[in-house]
C-alpha cells in the first residue's frame, strides 16, 4: 500500500478468458513476479476505480497468472471482466496476502470460487497428503474437480445438498464435517470462501474440538 492508503497498480494486457461453467470464468495475464500459492492480486479495469481482490489460481512456475471469478449480476467489476477481449488493458497489484498453506496433512475446505487458492497450491505440488472438502450445488460447480481428483483420489470429497450422484456426499459440506467420525485434531484446516461459509465451518470445527489456532481462513467479502 502507498502513502495514500491505496494499493499501487500496474498496467498489463489480458491474454485469455475461458468460460468454465455458467457465469464462471478463468482469466489469464502475464505474471510479473514471484508469489506464494494462496496469495492474491487486486484488479481493476481503470485506475480511477477501486480494485477488487482475486486469489491467484495458478502455479508460480507458470508464465501467466490465472484468476477464477464468477459474475455478480449487480456487481461493478465482474460483468465487465467477463466481456474482456484479448489484449484489453487491466491494472493489477503486486501479489500479496498470507493464506499460504502448509506442508502437513492439512484439510482444505472450499466452496464456489473459494477453491482458487487451492488450485494454485495443487499446481505447485502442495496437495500431497491433503484432504479437500469441496462444496457445490451442481456438478459443474466443482471447478477443477478433475485435477483435484487425479491427485487427491479418495481424499477429494465433494458435497452437494442438491445432487444425488454416486461419489458425491449428499449434503452440505458443513453436514459432512459435522457427521464424519474421527475428525483429525492434530492438523491445520484451511477454509476459503464466503464469510458465511468460513464462519459456519470455523464454528463447527471449534465445537468439535479443533483448536482455534489450527483454523486458517481466507474470507471473500
Ligand atoms: C481476499 C479476497 C479474495 C477474493 N478472491 C476472489 C476470487 O478468487 N474469485 C472471485 O470470484 N471473487 C473473489 N473475491 C471477491 C471479489 O473481490 C469481488 O468482491 C467479487 O468478484 C465481486 O466484484 P464485483 O465488482 O463484480 O461486485 P461488487 O460491485 O463488489 O458487488 C458485490 C456484491 O454486492 C452486490 N451489490 C452491489 N451493489 C449493490 C447494491 N447497490 N445493493 C445491493 N447489493 C449490491 C452485488 O450483486 C454483488 O453480489 C475475493 C475477495 C477477497 C476479500
């Protein structure tokens, strides 16, 4: 942040946009510097407008940053991000944030676009030994499911209160966490998503006996 309290922003040209589900996109643009998986960028289309924050959803060896976003219908930025054409200008910050992830047998918990930092961690090889509890409504809401399944195998658990599909837990991810026997007490839990998700999961884990300092959260507000 500079003296005016604003995050410094740098001009870049956006490269590709890909629709991966209805209203959900990935956007790539040149990577300007190193970052740690779990960090984010502030992004805007115009320096005069307040930027929005996006977790980096790509590995830090790639030439490009990738972000994953969904369109907020009344939103200021995301409907316009979805309309970008290759070569259009973006303004981005330097990577920042401290939702780093660890090297232990951690559990990752995410819903919606909250999966983004875990995609970055997956792509740099940090998924080894991890368990991912992934919440979504429809099959198409489990963004990057194939990549997670390939590496995590049975430790990739999808939860949906709407779907009735083999291999998907029929219930919200909070129900899964509430009912699972032998919830580990000696690992870290990384949660990413809406404030409601983070509060619900954190309260539930604490009630089940997980120490507060083992719960690390990134809230998308
Ligand atoms: C640390 C962090 C990381 C994040 N990472 C991601 C990410 O990886 N991917 C991602 O998709 N998002 C992420 N977000 C959220 C992101 O920063 C934006 O908030 C989001 O994309 C919406 O931006 P927007 O400008 O389109 O919507 P905004 O204009 O900011 O609006 C946000 C919400 O408010 C509603 N709203 C707007 N104006 C009004 C109004 N007048 N009355 C009532 N409701 C209104 C909109 O419908 C929308 O639902 C992150 C947030 C944080 C804090």
